[in-house]
C-alpha cells in the first residue's frame, strides 16, 4: 500500500518539526503567478495546521518596479542593491508593507490560516543604519541591519498566528525607514528566532556542480565545503550572496539552510515532510 | 507529484484528530502473528507521535486457551461467553493483565512509545457485577459492566502515555475480578472518555450486503439503518454483538464506530489519515 | 500646592482606566503636522505606560489624494464615500497599510512604545462585503463591515503592544480588499473589544448648540437626546455620521463615545485623566 | 496647558514606581493632627491605587507618653532610647499595636484602601535581642534587631493590601517583646523587602548646609559625602541616627533614602510623582 | 497495640479536616494560666502542621479589667455587655489588639507556627454599627455586627498562616471602633469563611441535663431540639447566648458548632481527631 | 490523657512525611494470609490519606511456586536466584503482573485508595540485561537492573495514586522480560524517586546481635558500621543481600532504609508515625 508508506515516512518528520520554527524567504519564481502563490500559501497553512511554525519573509521587486514606472521613478542597481532615495523608499514601504504583505495575509486567511503581517518598523522588529560603502551612492535609503527584536514574532507564533514580514527596517541612525535585502532579513530573523531551518525559495534548483547538467545538483553541503566551491567557481554570481546568508544562518545556530526551487509545486511540503528534496541544503 | 497529494490529504486529518481520543479494540487477526502485532504497535506509536491519543483495549482468547489446556481447564462457550469459574478467572486475569498487556506495553515501548498497562481492577477503571441470566450457569465469574472510572486513563493521556487496558473488571457485588467482553469494555471506555472514534479491529472486512461478494461492503451506515440490516439478515451471527457495541458507542456520544479488518497492513493509519478506508463505519 | 491637586485628581482616573481598552480613531487635524502627530503618539505611549490599553484606528484621506494625483487617479465623493475602483483600492491599501500605518508604528516605537500595525486583512480582523445602494456606483471597492475578529487585537494588548489598525477590510463576498470608513471601523472594533471608551478625534470641538458660539458646546449628551438634536438641526452635516458611530458604540456596550478636537494639544490626556474635557461625550 | 504638563511629568514616575515597594516611616509631625494623618493616609491610598506598593512603618512616642502619665509610669531617655521596663513595654506594645496601628488601618480602610496591621511579633516579622551597652541600664526591654521575616509583608502586598507595621520586635533571646526604634525598623524592612525607596517622614526639611538658612537645603547627597558632612557638623544631633538609617538602607540595596518633611501637605505625592521634592535624598 | 489503634482512628479525621477551616473562639478558662495558653497554642500549631486551617478569635475581659482598674475606669455590665464609653473602648482596643492578640501570635510563632494577628478594623474584617436598645445606655461603643470581609483571612490561610482575630469592629455609622462579643465575632466569621466547624472554648462541659450530675452531658443535639431544651430550663443563663451563636452558625452553613471545655488539657485535639469528645455538639 | 499523647507524638511525623515518597518492598510474611494483606493495604491507604506517598514494590515467590508445580515446571535456586528459562519467565510475568499486582491494586481500591499497577515493562520503568556470572546457568531470564525510568511513578504520585510495581524488567539486550529480585527493584526505585525512606518488609525483626536473644535487636546502625557487623557474623545468610540493598539506597541518597517485620500488625504505621519501631534502621 503506497499511501501508508508515505504516511509512515512523513509522521516522524511532522513530529520532528512540531512546534519548531521554520523561516521561509518567499519570493522570486514562487511569487510570480497567483496560482503558484495560492499553492504555496495553502502549503504553509497545512504545515501550520500540524503545528509547524512557519514564518514568511518577503521582498517584492517586480511590484515595486511596476509602480516605479507609473510614477516615473527609475530602477538602478548598484552592487546588487536598488538605488533608493526618499521617494523610492516611500514607494518600497508602501508596496511591501501595504500591497504584498497584506495580499499574502489575505491569501493565508482565505486558505484557513490565521496570518498577521509585520514589517521591520513594527516594534522595531528589524533595525538598521544607512548602508555606506566608499565612493558608492545608494541614494541614502538602503539599510544595513544592526539588530532584530524577535519578541513580537514569537508572541504571534505562541498565539498560533503565521507571521508574514516585509523586509523594511526601522532606522536607528535617522528617523527613516530603510530598504533591506529580503534574504538577509530572513537570515537575521532565523537566527534571532532560533529557527530550526531557513528555507530560501528561489528560481533555481540549488548548487549545480556543472551548470549545464541538472543532475549534477549538490544535495547536501557542509558549511566547511563552501569556500572551496566558491573558489572553484561552482558557486558564482547571484548565488554567492544567497549562500552567504545560508552560511550566516548556520553559523548563527540554525540547523540547516536550504536553497529551494519555488517553481516546483509543493516543494516546501516535500522538503519538510519526506526524505526527498529538491535543492541544496547547507548544514 | 504523488507524495505531496498524500500529504495534502493527510494533514487536515492529522489536525482534525490532534489531541482527540481514539479507542481501539485490538484483538483477533491483527494479534495473531508477532509481525502483525509489531506493525500495529508501530502504527499506534506513529499516531501518538503526531498527537493522536490512542487508547488500546485488548482481550486474548487464544493465549488463555493455550494455558487452559496445559492446566487441564476446559473451554466452554455459553451464549457467546466463556464459562468462567474461579480457576479460569484466575488464569484469565493472569493471561490478560500479566502476559498480553505487558507484552503489548513492552512492544510499544520498544517501538519508541511511552505505554502504560492498566486493567479494570486498577483504581476501579471498570466495575462489574456477576452476569446473571435465567437458567444459565456462566461459572460465576463472567461480569456485567456497571461503571467506568476514566480518570486514570485521562491522567495517563495528559502525561503523553499510550494506555493499554485489559478487559478484566473489579467486582462491586463480591470481592472478585470478572471476565468481561473486550468489545464491550472498549465501547464503555470510549463513551466514558468522550472519545472521538471507536475502532473495533476484527478479522472481517465489515458488513457485506452479500456475504459472498467482497465488493458489496457497506462503507457507511447511519445508526438508524442498523435494525433493518439485522432484520434483513445482512448483519448476523458474531457480527451482531459487535454492531451493538458500535451502536451503543455512537448513542453515547462517540462520533463514529468502525469495524476494521486488522489483517490489512496499516489499516488503522489509512482509516485515520486518509479519505479511503476498509470496513464499515457507523455514525 | 497646584501640582498635588492635579495628581490627586488624576490618580483615580488612572486607576479607573487601568487595563481598560480605549479605542481612538486618529485622523483629521491631529494628523496634519508631524509635530501634532508626534505629540499625540507621545501621549498614547504615556497612557500605555500606566496600563491604559489604547487601540489606534486610522484612515488617511490626504495622503491617498496626494498619490492619486501623481498617478492620475481622480477623487470623487459619492454619498460621503470616495469612489473606489480596483486601481484606487490598490492605492488605498498601499497608502493606509504601507505608508501611514507603518509611519505611526515607527513613531510610537521611537517614542518608547511597543506598537504593532494591523489591517482588517490580517487574520480577518475586519470583514466586509461590497457596499451596495440602489442606483449608486461606488466603483466596486467600498466595503460594508459585516464582522470583526478582535482576537489578534486582544492578543496584542495582552502582550503589552499598542495596536494600530488601518481601515481596510477583507472581502468575504469576493477575494478583494475593501475601502471602509475609519470612524465606522473604530466603532465596530470598540464594540467587539468591549472597550470602555471610544474617542473620535476630529477637527471640531463637538456639538455646539449654536454653531457661531464656541461656548455653547454640549459637554455631555445622553443617547436618548440625540434624535431630537438632529431634528433640531443642532447636529447636522458631517457630524451626523460621526454621532451615529458614537450612538452605535454606546448601544453596543461601550460606556461612552467622545467627539474630541485633535487640534488641542494633549486633548487626549486631559480627556482621560482629568475631570475637564473638550468636546462632546455621548453616554 | 498646565494640567497636561503635570501629567506628562508624572506618568513616567507612576510607571517607574509601578509594582515597586516604597517603605515609609510615618511619624512625628505628619502624625500630630487628625487632619494631617487623614491627608497622608489618603495619599497612600492614591499611590496604592496606581500600583505603588507602599509599606508604612510607625512608632508613636506621644501616645505612649500620654498613657504612661495616666498610669504613673515615667519617661526617661537614655542615649536616645526610652528606658523600658516590663510595665512600660506592656504599654508600648498596647499603644503601638493596639491603638496607633489599628487607627491607621481604620483610616486607610475608610479612605478606600485595603490595609492590614502587623507588628514585629506577627510571624516573627522583626526579631531582636536585648540591647546591651556597657554600664547602661535601658530597663531590659529595648531591643536590638537581629533579623527580619519579610514574607508576610510580601504576601500581603501580592494580595493588594497596604501593610502597616508597629515597631515592636519578637525576642529571640527571651520570651518577651522588645521596644525598637521605628526608623531602624523601617530601614531593616526596606532592605529585606528589596524596596526601591525608603522615605523617613520627619519634622524638618532635611539637611541644611546652614541651619539658619532654609534655602541651603542639600537636595541630593551621595552616600560617600555623608561622613564629611558629619565631620563638618552639617549633620548633627538627632539627624545623625536618621542619616545612619538612610545610609544602611542604601548600602543594603535600596536605591535611595529620603528625609522628608511630613508637615508639607502631600509631600509624599510630590516626592514620588514629580521631579520636585522637599528634603534630602541619599543615594 | 494501643498506639496503632489511636492512629487508625485519627488518620481519617486528619484527612477529613485537611484544608478545612475550623474557627475556634478562644477565651475563658483556657486562657487563664500561661501553661494552659501555651498548651492550646501548641495544639493549634500541631493541627496547622497537618493541614487543618484553624482560625482563632479571642476576647479578653480579665486583662481589660486589670488595666481599667489601674486607670480608674469602672466595670459595669448591662444586659451581658460591658458598658463602653470612649475611654473604655480605647482601652479595649489597646488590650485586645495590642496586648492579647500580639501575645497569642508571639506564642504561636514560638511554638513553630506562622501566625498573623488581625482585628475587625483591618481591611474592614468586621463591620458594625452602635448597638441600640430602647432605654439602655451601653456607653456608645458597643457594636452590633453588620458585615464581615473574610478575604484577608482566606488570603492568610492560603499562604499557610494561622490568623488570630481580636473582637473589635470597624464602625460604619461613625468613625469609631466598637467593642463586640467574641462569641458573636467567631460565629459571624465561621459563617463568612464557610468553616467546617465552630468551636466555642468555655469553662463548662457543655449542656448538662441535670446541672448537678456531670454524667448527664448531652453529647449531640440537633438544632431542632434546642428550643425545647431552653423551654425546659436545661439551657439557661450564660449558656443561652452561646447556644444562640452555635445555632446561628449551623443555620449559616457551618456543619457543627461545639461548646468545649477549655480546661481539659488538649480537649481540642481529642475533639477534632478522635471519636471521643467533651462538651456538646450542635448540628 | 493517653490518646492526646499519641497524637502529639504522631502529628509532627505526619507533617514530616507529608508529600514525601516512601518505597515499601512488600512480601514475605506480611503477604502470607489474606487478613495480614488486607491489614497492610489498609495501613497504606491511611498513610496515603494524610499525604504520605507510599510506593509498593512486590515479588511473589510462593504464588509462582504454586502454578509452577501445576504446570510441571521445577523450582531451582542458584546463588539465591530462581533458575528462570523462557517458560518460567512467562509464568513469573503472568503471576507477578497479572495475579499478585492486580490483587493488590484491587485490595487497595476496596480499602478506599486509588491504586495503579505497574511493572518494569511499562514505559521501561525498570530496564535490565541478562545476569551473567562465570560458569553459572540461570536459565537466561534472570535480569541485572541497568536503569530506572521513574517518571511514570512520579506522574502517578502527583495525581494522587498509590503505585504498585511488579519486579519484572524490560530487556534492553534482548526483546524479553527479565525476572529480577524485588528488594533490588525497590532499592533502585527508591534512589530514582529520591525517596525519603526505603522499608523492606520481611519475616524477621531485623539485625539481632545474638540470634538467640530477641532483645538484642540493633535498632539503628550507621552505614559505616555494617562491614564490621558482617565481618563479625552478626549479619549473615539471607540478611546480607537485604542489608546490601539498604546500604545502596542510603548511599544513593535515601535518608534511611529499614528492615521491618511485616508479621507485626500495623508495624508500618508505628514505624512511620511514632518514635517507637520494630526492626533495624540503616542511616
């Protein structure tokens, strides 16, 4: 009987994750279509149903781009960061905290969950100062995270809510809000929440030993192997900052950090409740 | 993806049964071989892992027969009850409470569960008087259940234990122990524990509309349909007292009572955690 | 000694309001300048310090207007409601939940409070259907409140947070968000939270018997007097819907509802902690 | 607006003192007239209303004198202590525990407080041995405090009562009660209760740099400055033992000890709830 | 074995009285000598040790008389009450609350108990108005009990203390204290505390059918029999008001009220922990 | 008055043992007749009534012998252990866990107690491996205790039950149950439960300095004296392993271990609740 085998495999995972915190950076491909978004939100509600404490952290580049264009604000990338001046930050805050965050909590609520939206501004959940690099002008509103207040998130989890957090931070050097990277926000929160796992949903399968060969996926990597993989060029480009987040999380006490392909339907369920799994897990 | 579909189907059942009490009468075919016994105990431990409160109630005819023969004590059935005099009751108590009960708790403990064995004699969990029918001599030690003290079972459940209960009762008319039917014990306990479900594991598939046709299984029956099914002869013989227990449980507030074939591997997992199911459920 | 007299007067009020919920609709004049906004937020933090559970509800017309203009979206009022189509609602949600709400929680946090922002979309705090009036087209996104889930707010209060709530509702007839009136949202929340008091901060002093005579303020009015005051024209124009909110709150169990002039500095402190008071209180 | 400024100043003090223990030695001038006594008791009830845990400790020389005269018992002072033989101690105990203590709890109860009277004899709250100094005869019933059992006081505070304590101690060297100094009793209790503040109400304004110049009051003194002030004669006479109590309290962990003029109406309210203050605070 | 029989008899009584409240009016003969007082206090501590919640209520005529004489105050009895003017009440309060109460708590503390002294003035434990009878002048300070606040006593019991209560009441018609009868105080407290038993320690054995025959003691009397016993003159004189207290207690829900001879050593232990007993029990 | 003296002596013992755990190895003489068994069970219920947490551990040689004979199984003793092969272990388990244990819990329940029966197999309360001694064949089913899980016993005690434990252990080297010595089981449980006292009920009075002189009983022995007593032959034969259990218990933190003569009626009451005592106490 197939069904019983799936259950026999899954039940110890459910028990193992019961009451544990899993921080999921949600974005990229898994956010692109309403169908995929609804599917992921349904999976999150199911995991929450059986006592797994999922914390969602999100960014939202494409939606910001859309409004920026309408308002005649440009899109400039510097060192991987969006150039952010006062007007852009105002828009970033409105889009992340007002549009995407609330659409996510509404979707989770409709799927039967109890979701609450937060941002780094609420009760100082994420604190930052202006990011400063020699000779670089980021516009004055890109933030460098300096602290996390996890208490409102654990309070919400204890009361059974699914927290959804926008990657906007409270300025502690100036009375402004800062635009921050969502992967970094997820990593900092995972460490502060003493999460069991960090999952970075992205558009690719993980680390491939040979970029042209899908079956060369590295399923597990010890954190000590990472520097060599970077030196060898196996990890390169946009994957490097993601892997850095994964490493920081694991160094900070999170048991493992996984780069997961959000385009595979229900990849989060399979990752958490079976011995299979897509993507690369750093321990 | 098949695996995710099984999980998507199962997770709401897990949530639905979370912290609910399920009384399982364990016996007959599912008890015959050590392999099947181990498989059922493993399933019970898995269910307990995800927060489902399984209470096992057992009898044990075959083991009693074995020792009765060694000791030269006979086996006589009267109106479906074993003739039980003082010597036989002594043996019944020893076999149920000393041999089978302790083997079950040892098996559950070895499978990773925390199991505690009880009998109706412990703290008066099951109280009985002598069963008396005109002109019938049952030997003086067959009991008629008059009361249940569910407190020790709920105390054990609250502390996370899997209770395993032998169907022997404390005499309240005389200072003796009584031999009682395990199906009846399970039903009385299910009602007293305000259980969500009663599952009677047996050797047959449930109620067949046509005894010669396995595919004529009646999957669900409302309690109001039962009298007609008896009148029509669809329910007959040894199935009648089992169905009576099911009816009494449902009348007493248990949501449903299921006749389940214990010979089908993992039938209890499938019954509780999927929309499929073997056997007949009375609501 | 003057100071001691103020204290002797205030301490019983502090005791009387201790652990009581006060819902404050914040908007209008008290929101216009950053200085006044900071002053009100400081007062809220002080009240929270001594155990008074203030819940802020806000709208935000002017900020919406500003972006609407930038985006080329019009501003049309129908029956006192802003005409709201899909694009405008998108902007309303972004502005209220993303801009104003987060600016308020940031200001409260900077003043030393612990503030969390919510909207009606979070965990279904405010539920609505489309407002429908014969022959009127509101654009499809003006909502009529049908239910309130106060649990997330009481959870936040129990953990010591100051909840700040945007007047946007979760559609229960369609999968959309609705634009709702902030006075109505405040009233519905006050009733659901079993608040002690509802305070509607506005730009005027309250009900004047003679509009041209500031000293003709009606300080207290029993709810039974209101119909006559409307009939006599003493209450008229934009004051009528505000007074209706006050009446509904009082009928729903709130002890009193006050129309308060937000332009008077610290009017909320004086109103709650002294026997003086600006504005009109309906009991 | 004056009133709001007083409140804005007071609210942080209320928060700061919330649930903190303040031990007040009550006596001297503030006890002389029924009007002043009623005023102080009202202030204590107000402070208690907003969650400040006031503990009153009292002596009562004048009332003892009055009965001593009626009974023909003398009043002799030796080294600042009243000569106390068995008859005088009987009278001291009756007057402090029976008359003054009960009049104070009755006054607090009438002012709306919940007050309970204790003495050092109750549950061994204050334990003492006979005070012995070479060549001095104190009469055998003056005590030297050796221990404090603060548990009954904290139990009473947890249940919301205002404890009022007579300065009489349980003999642990002989089965008698001892007459002890009320300032000392207050200091020992403040230390044992881990009080935030000790306030010694007295008849003078505090330490004056120039006894003839009221405006030469030393408002704050660090404990390290005290020996010099004594050496310089600024602190002298009856003020010395009071200041010693203050020092011992501060050394024992109490944050500050204040010499307060009980004749100034509501001086205790002003001292605790504003930045003003009469008298001298030792930190 | 004798000893085991005493224990077998006593243990169920200990269990039966465990955590139950027993109000004991202590006075008269059992208070006369320091030896008897010490013996009774030791018994109370022993009972408290095994979880029986004894509440002591005391009066103290002889000690009042002694000081009254020294002060030249008379002793006049009217209708069984001491004539009490302001000076006498002052003395009554000092003697009961200051001398006797504190001596009792000191004795209990020395015997190893944790005792707290209270009076009717503390937190309004006993409230009264002036007793008024036509044409009778009681001096203005004899009280008629109008209410009881049992909360401070139950708070003390919950924290393991032995409460000792002086029979002085808080005036609610005038701002004075009132002299009240200790038997009445004990009865009112027993009812308010929902005590299991009331024990009135006195100098006589109880109700004798024949005053000259000690063996004619009536051991148990149903409350319905009392009027006849009064009519027959079996109950007469000073016993009548005591029996009235007993009757009121039993009518008020106390299980039984016993007149006990305090002169018999350890009579309270025997009464509570064995089937024997001196005195008369009214049920 | 004799009775009061017994009580005055007993009450401090009751207090001293209140909520303390006393492990009693019950067997031998005190188990021989139904009358003596009933008397001991009544004493246990009485002790439990007053809050003393008695844990009973039992063996049951004679009953095993009886069935062994009926079944044609021999009785061979090797080094003080019963030779135990698979068939004998099956019978040992049935007799101890099924017959004696359940008869004891039934007797305790009938005496008014709440008793629950356990064995070492339940939740792994007692774990063992096969006892192996060079050149000795114990039959393969005699166990050597390797661990104790006291949690189920403390859970039962916290809920007010009297636990009764059969000396059968869960095999951790093979999937079998093991026959273990009841004195050893009691000692291991006493240590794991941090019991106050261990009482080994046996047939003799304790250690006699002169075996022929009953009055030469050694009432108290410090553990340091034991080796000398063994060397001198004062402790010899079957007493040696009992004394070893006592020593191990005391070394493991149990305050004292007593060898008690179970044939003396109510010896356990006298031992625990008076200063008298039969038998020898090792401290």
